[in-house]
C-alpha cells in the first residue's frame, strides 16, 4: 500500500471515529433528557437510574441543574 493510500485510510478511520463519538454524545444527551423528564413526572429516581445507567446522585444533579435553566 502506498503512503498516500495509508494516509487516506487513517483519515477515513478518524472520520468514522469522530462520527461515532458525535452519535454517542447525542445518545447520551437523549438518555439524560428522558431520565430527567421521567423523574419530573414522578418516576422513582432509583428505577430511572437503573434503567438509564445514570447514577442516582448524578440524576438528582441533572434534575436540579435543569430546574435552573431558563424556560423557553
């Protein structure tokens, strides 16, 4: 494989990684938003924590932080 071909392969792999990381970040935000919404609707924090994979303390923190955001 020529050097230029190898560089192209590396660039493509790096782009796939960036794309996957962006998708993972977006999915993480979706889980956090849904988990906070569930807690606000009265679901038990412990159950939401287990279902979401977000620790109970972190979930309470996210819920409190979301209260401080301006509504718009």
